[in-house]
C-alpha cells in the first residue's frame, strides 16, 4: 500500500502541473480543469492509503457533503455570481488549512506539553512550528478577506473603498501582534492550555486582519484581490503540508500559490498599477463623490435599435466588447446570435477581451465560452487594439472603465496609464448601457461623448434581441 500511495502521489503532482499548463489557454482550459480534479482525487486516495487508523465514517461524510456542495454550486450559481463563488471557495480553502493545523496541534499537544520545560524544549526543534503558525494566520485572514470580497461583489456592502482611520498603523499593529502571539504560542508558553488560548487568539487576529486588509480596496480592484486571495489559500495549504509532512499538499499548495501570485501580477500590469497601490491606495474613493454622475454629460448622442441596425447592415468588420453588464443581463447567447448573423452577412466579427473586464480574471472568456463563441474569436487586448482603426462598428456591452479614453489623455484621472481597449478609434461605437452611471472607478467616461459614439440605453440582452429582430426584417 505504501508503494502504491507513493506512485499515486507522484501521478497527482504530475497531473497538477499539466492542469495548470492546460488552464493557461482558453482552448484547453476545460480539459485542464478535469485533469486537476483527477489529480486531486489521486492525491486524496494516496494519503488515505498511507493511514493505518482511518475513521471511514468521517471520510465518507466529508466526501458526500463536499461533493453535494460542489454539484449544487456548479448547477445553480449563475455566471454573474461566479466571482462571488470563487471568492467563497478561496476562503473555504484558507480556513480548511487553518483548521487542519489546529487539529494537528490538539493531536500533539499532550506530547508537547510533557516535554516543555526540560533542557531541550521540543518546540525549538520541532520543524512544523513556524509553518503551523503561518497556516493559521494566512488561512484565517484568507477566510475573512474572501468574505469581504464576496460582500463587495454581491453588493452586500459598498463596493467603494472603506478607509478606516489610521488603517495602515492598525494593520502594522495587527501583524506585529500576530507575530508576538505566534512566538508565545510556539516557543514560550509552557502549558498546552495556554498554547491553545494563544492559538485561537492568533486565529482571531487573522480574522480581523483579513477584514482590515480588504475593506479599503474598491470594487474595481476585485479581480486582483480574488487572484491574490487564491494565492493566499495555496500558501496556507502548502504550509499545512509542511506541518503534516505531506509532499503532495506542499506541492499542490505551492502551485496554487505561485499561479495566483503570477496572475495577480498580470492583473496589476493590465491596470498599470503596482500591487502596493492596489492594496493600500484606496483606489476610487476620491472620485466616487466627484464627477461620476450622469449629469456631467452634455453632448451624448443616443440611438435606438432601428438606427443601430441600419448602420450594422453595411458593416464589414464588427468587434464586440463584453463587460460586466453583459454578464448581469445574461446576454452572451444573444451576443453570439447577433455575431453569427453579422458573419452570415459577410462581416468579420471578433470579441475584444480586456484582462480585468468583469469581476474576476478570465470572467469574459468563461462567459462567452458558455455561449459557444469560437476560441479564435476571443482576441486579447494587445492583439485587438491595432485593429480598431480599421473596424466599422465596435459594440461595447456593459464595459466602462476598460474603454475610457481618459486613461490615455487625462493625467488627473485615477485610471491614467491603465491600458484600455481603444474602441474610440473605431468608425462607429455603440455603447450599450442601462444609464450613464460610472464604473467601479467612479469617474465619467469620455467615450460616451465622443463624436463617433452612440449610446443605446437598456438591458444588454433586450437591446441585442431588438437588433437581431431589426436585422431580420431589414
């Protein structure tokens, strides 16, 4: 059984590496997800085979409950709720690592307490102490940070930055307190009962730190926060692997942590901002009460579906630009139907993907894949931007900050320097929105008043269906 367990463990690690590689491309992402799931199954089996005393009732109960929750989430959660679900899953991974670390302490507390106070205290030589403390700290803050991210995404609390008084000093104090408590619990406290109190105090500090770290971050930065919390959950799992001396958990956690950190860096690059600025800058707070309202627009031109359809009739190149409004309206299928209709008329149709469009990394890719949009029609920002100058019609569906020309021209704008989709260079731009309300950055969008821009107000799905009917009757 030991040899079989080792073979399965190695296979699971190979599967994890291959899965991450496959997840890096839209065309192979679904296959990568399946490979990762199989790798996780092998890892669980490998660990169970090594156990000599397994309570199978608890194991089976965990598998049944976890599987039921996973199936329910996959079947019932809408695409608009996917970012919130990812945030909660990140938090679940974090607290699971913390709970395993605490359980490990309870299993060994009697042995630890018996050896404390001697000439060679066991904690000083125990190689799992530091990682046990890190599991609790990182896992705890990942849980509450993810809950705050969920609340912002779901509209349970304001998506604007909540700047607590002296928040930086508060966070420094919390980190210092966490370090002090971890040292006391791991290397100083002479009794198991005192260690227990200190460990739960460390968990409580971690919970508070998770909240204070995320509440100052605005909704526009949630894609970065989600990928960072994903990285945290992986690091917590890896630390727990060191505690348990389980190589599979160490490797899997390290892969998740590294992948999440790389993705976080890519998200920051796409916004032309540093991670420090995202975490500590309070992005959007100064502008959310400033010039973001619709009353600031004076030269907006409006068009109806009939007029827009007349322009589309002669279009030879069309670029759809999806945003969160498309997800809210569940309009991806109507978007693909209109795209097919335009292609039947001889137009070249593509979809422009901004790295931080939507509420989580890859949100628009997943949304359009659900509507069976061909992978080769999903064009990344750097590749599509040179094409806008030769595009007849760009149709912006719920995107806002990622198409705002102020990022290129207005040095006073909070999004200045952020790479955007240059849709304003197209011959005609249709902007489909419910209103002139600002995006998450809280600022007005100069695109709305461009000479070549036409606003089509309404729900994205309703507007697209009306366009389809008008073209059918043309």
